[in-house]
C-alpha cells in the first residue's frame, strides 16, 4: 500500500536553515569503523551515502578533542586529517542529494586512560566513576576508572575545543552540528546530580548544572549560527550511570533554557525499545513538547505508523530512526512503500569491516 503524501513522515519540513524533503532522520550511531587515529574512512563515506535519502543524517558521536574520545575507532573532528576524511563523507552525501550534521560527543568520564593522550585520567565534573558498566578498550572490557574532576579554569578550555571543532565542521563540509548532551556524556554529566557534586558555579543548582551545556551551545551557535545547531537530550536514560534526583525537573529546566537560542532543533530520546537502564516514569517527548518552543525531533523505537502518528498528532515534528537505518540503507523508500524492514545484526554494530555495515541490501535490489 502506498502512503498518501499527507502522512507525517513524508511531509517536507524546514529544520533551521535546511529544507528537508521528509521527516525521517538518521540517528547518530557509533559504528567504530574509523582508523585507530580516529580518521573517517572511505568505507564510512560509502555507508553514509547509502543512507542519503534521509531527511537529515546525524553522524555518529565524534569527539571534539582527543580527551573527549570514548571509544577505540570512533572518529574525531579536531585535526586536519580528520577534516579531510570527513570532507570525503560530506561531499559524497551531498553529491547523492543528502544533508548531514556532525554529532559532537565529548565522553568525559565514559572512557579509559588507554584511549587518551599520554594515558591521562578521564575528566569529569566530579571524581565519581561509572560503576554499573564496564568500558570497552582495545582488548576487551575493563572497569571504568575514577575520573579527575575538572578545575574551574579548565572548563572554558573544553568549551573552546567544541568551538574549534564547530569551525572545523565548516571546513569538513557539514551542514550543521548536533551537541550530544544525552546518555551520560560530558554535558549530561554536568546536568545530573548523580555525576555532579561540584560546589562551584558548575554544580548544585539547576542553573549551575546546566551552565556547561549552555556555554557549549553558545559557542557552537557563535560559529555555525543557531539555525545550524541541534541538541540531543535523553531524559530518564540511566545508561552510563546517568542518575538524577529529579529528572523531570532537570530536563524541563534544560529544555526551557534552550528556548532563547532558537536552535534548528531539540532531539529528544525516549527509552522505548532501547533500554539498558531503568525506564523513566514519564514520557520525555510529551514532557518536553509543551515547554520547548522550537522544532522537536523524537527518537526511540519508532516504526512507520508510530512515527506518522506522532507527527500527525503534533507530539513531534520529525522522527529519528536508529537501528532501522543500520540494516535498511533505503529506509525512506521502504517506509514509503510500506514493505518489511531487515533486522539489524547486533554482532556487527561496533567495529569490524564492511560486513554488517555497507552490505545490507536495498529492498528493490534484493
Ligand atoms: C549501535 C548504536 C550506536 C549508537 N551510537 C550513538 C551515538 O553515537 N550517539 C547518540 O546520540 N546515540 C547513539 N545511539 C542511540 C541511537 O541514536 C538511538 O537514540 C537509539 O538507538 C534509539 O533509536 P532506535 O530505537 O530507532 O534504534 C546508538 C545506538 C545504537 C544501537
């Protein structure tokens, strides 16, 4: 059955400065196929280009500095080799008619000294390690280390790293940047009470815990313009020991604080179908829809019908798809035709070669 043009997912939308032909967004997905020096490869260019029919591609988490690296072969965006590697990706996606944002992800404490320059101790708001999970390094999983709390005068330097990375995103050809402020990475570590025990201007009150996120957003907007900046949050996710005394209050505050920026979008994660922690007792998308005044992207276990419904009912402006984009390069076409999706193979999610990466077939070529 063909879906009528009136259905939500296929209605074009303006996202900041971009016109998207549909509301089917490719989620940021860490796939660990960069080089050991964190340089994007031609295989990555092929992978993203295969998915260029998405309304917008948001890349995998990409570190703005080597201290922000969280994984072995995740890409960075802080030196000229990485810019050149990404340029091949963005050129290929654009040539195929697509649009692509880079997701800037500073891991903070969610990393290991063996991945950091001079085996430095990971950094974080406070000296509180992740204890309920382990970190994957070159030869398997090991416990997380206790991070070094950031000195007050170091924090502007990290904001500056993000700013510099946003500048490089222009050279690399990206249409915009998304700040990863979700699932326990550095901005989120500042936001929540479980990982932030600071007593200075970056801890304690909601205003102080949100300060770092807002300073980074300000820096990104100063480089790219707010209409080319998005922010991802995932209220209630407890992955990476992301605990907060009152998550609803915290994220309502964060969403409201983002209103004045008039960003391209706020990207809100929902646990449905992707639970590694305890499910929240609220639906973050509905919680934030009424307080966030701009464009809202929703992610988390959506299928075609749920996505259409969320858009039609006004609960979200566009839908972000993660795992279904891994195994369906032509997801947009499959949703349009309403044909079955290929299941993703978990064993090839992280690292490896083209297998389970660029070899998923298109429906029409099967
Ligand atoms: C293999 C894998 C890697 C992921 N990497 C990232 C990432 O780098 N950045 C991020 O914000 N979310 C990441 N996520 C979360 C997804 O972007 C998405 O929010 C989640 O999978 C829920 O959407 P889905 O139910 O459509 O898969 C990842 C998820 C998976 C399965």
